[in-house]
């Protein structure tokens, strides 16, 4: 039985509370208690807490050792609902939702606080004025009505539950932190960069800078791209940038030390001694994870660069003595998601039985050429539809017509400025200036009618263009959005299921990015954690996509050091 409670913190550290019935309305009069933590702790039978924001409440409960099985984050729900209604970008706070409900002036969202290196989110930092429970309940009730008005209400509710679960996971990972050996990190930096010089670059960078200058025959600062481009021009070599792929095609003695300099310079700036001093405390690296930080639902971090840790720096991520890091990577996630959302019979069959999906596709459509098959599948998802990409796409379309039609329709909807949705209903906003036409539904049957030959799709978290006025750029984005966004929805449910499965173990979720999860656990829990990851993947697939033969396998490795996992 689901026992729901609504909770609103008070300014003095207490809380207003009310039990909710199955209809989402209070089943008893609200009460006020002087201690928020004690109020939650004294209700162990509560299975879901409805509150304004997980970030506002959950850190206090974690610090006191109080576990929350499930939550409903009103502000996370508001962001999803605004997007679904074609209003992404409007203020998403609970106060803004209440103001819209009562035709009051809508307050802007508070500015995001600056990242605080190495620190957890403060437990009692200044924030929005607490919202009375009555106002919170009004917003919650209205959100339930808005869910009912969604294109697929059940899916949209599931997405909101998943996003709320993600806020709990993020809060717990923020508190736990990723195990980090500062001494190992310093040793890696010494090996790569040499001695530190006060007020200047480390020794190895200085040596490489001298080599670059010697190759050009005059002083050049390799950290200034414009200066490097001018130096090449002066030497009679035309380059448009200092990107590695462009430099590798240039025959000049400055290229080798310049590429080496750029690689080490990035490590020095992004993960050097200053980063280590700022972000690692008490043997843990604690970035601040922000669920749903991109249009597609992919997570970002607020400072610290946790999602861009170079492999060489991963040597510093070391499990505690007697513990292991279980590193799990989803195998070929995007094409498997495309199979599940497009309902293409052939691709579903491949994704249901093949360990190497690209190999199987190559046997069916590309005469056994795995690399060509991979380029074709990823080209369909990412919009590589010219040159060889067009030929590959044609071959893919002949063998897997529904899958290609799905992303083609997503691209077309994006080009026309229409709303485009993931399988669960996360929505890419209409193009800027698209007017009322931008609020039209994309017109894709998300449960394809067998009589229809074509369904439709969405885009990539890190591809710019969802708000572009260039229709082709937006079409490329929405083509990818349906796949990447649906994958992000699936991973949220994976995290929720995994969190529930780990609750009785000492194991702790410590890292997540897109298609990779790391669990830190005692060595004797490795087998159970590995089984839990596989079980969670299957549960997430069933919840997200319904009955489907598509499998979502993971490659897992139990290691003491993160760098040894791949």
C-alpha cells in the first residue's frame, strides 16, 4: 500500500505535514511539528513524500540517517509539465506555479548559487521563502490535473516519478562522494607535468612550450590558439584552428610538441593541483549532480567537471580498503533504445538476442561490414544524412524501415517547429519564433498503429540547436533527441530500481553519467551488486517501454581502481 505524505518545511526547522489519500487530497487535517527530521523519522510507513524540492529537504534527512523510499519533487514536476505544454523556459519554482494558478505576478526563478568547490550543498543555506503546505497542496493537485491532460498521461506520470527518484539519487551521491586518493592524484600530476613552478606552468609544459617556439623559430605561446594560427601562417602553413584532428594533418615540426602541450595543459587546468585542493575533501570528490540539467534529461554537474574525468586521472579513483568499485556500462544503448521506441520488428529482434548489435546489423544489411553498420546506425540517430551517410541510411531503411522512419519523422517535426517528445513525454521546446504552430503535437503515434508505416522521435543533450532558428539544425537535434532523451528516461528508472535494490546492503551509488554507473561496495557484495544492476536494467526496460523483446545488457567490472575498468 502506498502511504503518501505532503511536507512543507517551516522557517524554524519544523514542518507542516498532511497524509494524502489515493485522490491526492489530504485525508486528515494538516499538523505542524517542531522538528522536520523527527517528523519524517516517526513515519516509517510513509512510502512517498511530496515536497517542494528534494534539494531543500533531503540533505537534512541524509545527515540524520533517515532513508526516504520515494519522493515527488514539485519543482522537478513543474519543469517537465511546462516543457510538455510547450512552455519550457517559464519559471519552474513552486512559487511560480502557485502564482500562475492564481493569476498573480509570476516571480522569476532564483539565480543558481555559485559552485562551492569540494563542499556538499549546505544543509541550511538561505533559499526561497518556505511555501505553506496549503499552497503546496494546491500546486500538487493542479499538477495531477495537468498530468491527466498530457498526451500519454500514464507515461508522463512515470517520467515525473523517475525524475523525482533521480533527485533522491543525486542528493545521496552528492553526500556520499566518489572515493578519491589525493596522494595518487598528486603522483599522477608529478609524472605527467613534472615539478610545479610558483606562478607559472609546471616543468613539462614549460619544456613543451620551448619546443614549440624553437620549431617556429620565434617565441609562441601554445596556450593562445590565435597566436599559434598566426605562427603557422607565418611559416606558410594555413590552419583554421588548433584542433587536434586538423593539426594531425599538418607536416611541421611544431605539431608534435603542440599536441602534447594541449593534452597536458587541459589536465593541468581542469584537474591539476588547484582542482585537487578545491574539490577533494576527506578522501571524497563531491560534485553537485543536477538531474535533468539538459533538454534531453541528461545530468550535469554544478562545478568540478565530474562528467569529464580523463582516463589518466581516474587512477586516483580508488575504492576503500576491502571495498570494490563495480563499474557498469550499458552496451550499445542508443540503438537498443531506438529499437524499443520505434517498435521496428527487425531491429527489436536484433536488440533482443544480439550481444553485439552492430555485428548483427552488419550481417543483415551491410554484407558483414561491422564498422559500416555502426556508422549507419549512429548516422541515423545523429543526422549524418549526406555523402556516404545517405547511402548507409538507405541500406538501413530497406532493412529496418520503422526505425529510420521514427527518427526521420522526429527530424521533420523539428524542422517544422513542432513539439517533439521522448517515449515518456519529456519535450523538446518549439523553435524560437514558431508561434502557435510550435505547440502542435509532433503527430507521431508513440504506440505505432500496425497499419502505419512510420512513427516518430527526439535529440542529444549536448548537441546545440534545439532552439535554433535554423530549421535543419533543429531537425538534426530533434532526430537525436527522441533517442537520447528516451535513453535518459530509461536510465532514471534504472537508477531508481538500483537504489531500491541496494537499500539493505552497505553498497553506495557514487557515480553516474549517461550510460555508466559506479557502485562502491564491500568486496563480498560484488556479486549481489552486479546482479542488482542487471535486474534494475530489466525492470527499467519493462517500466519504460512496456512489453518488448529488447535487452539492455551491461558490461560490468569489479575493480579497486576506476582506471582499470576499461
